[in-house]
C-alpha cells in the first residue's frame, strides 16, 4: 500500500475532523485542529494519505526535550491495514532525537495499547478519571534505549 506521511494542512482539517468525530466520543473541535496547524512552534500535526484520501492523522507536542502524542487516529474503513503501525513508526522516526515520547490512552482501548506496546511503549501509571466520561487513562512512555532518562546521550 502506498502511503504518504506529511504535515497537516488547512485543507486537511475537514477530513481529519470527520475521522475524529467518527472514532471518539469526546472529539477535539474543528478549531483545535486549525490551531494546531497555526501554532507550530511546539505542535506537530501530520496526516497519512492513500492516493488523495486522508486515512489517518497524528497530533503531537514537542517541548522541553520530550514529545507528547495527543492523538493518533485511522479512519474506520482503513482499520486493520497497518496504518496505525505506519503512523507510530513515522512518529518515532521523526522524533528520534528527542528520546522520550509520552501519550495517554483509554485503559480499555486494547488495540491501541497493543500497538503502542509493539513499539516499545510501557505503562508508566494510571491517570484516574482523565477522560470526560470519567474513564481512566494509561500514561505510556517510550524511552530511546540509547539515551539517558532525560533523552540525552
């Protein structure tokens, strides 16, 4: 499958927002994606295209020598095609100089948890009542094995 991983643009927001609303019970707003594109000092927003269709996306924040993955999503019709793995792999490649990547994931989202574990993410702790519906989040971290605790060589 020929996939393109690239920076999110304003013309992608409608497709990204459609995926967001389809997948998540507490979706980010349309405006939040627009802000993520405009406030690019710490925000890194990406899409994955197959041919000309946006099939997935990721939003991250890079600051203080760390990366925090805010969202990774794949369009429901493209699930089980390896696109989630493609996105996570590309994020790790893009931020390999950082050394530490954090994320939160719903504690009952086993497909996502297994995906992150496959790429070396470990559960750090449980954040109680993190989501608007009261569900807990697992805080997961991936540390580059060749770097120290603070990401430095």
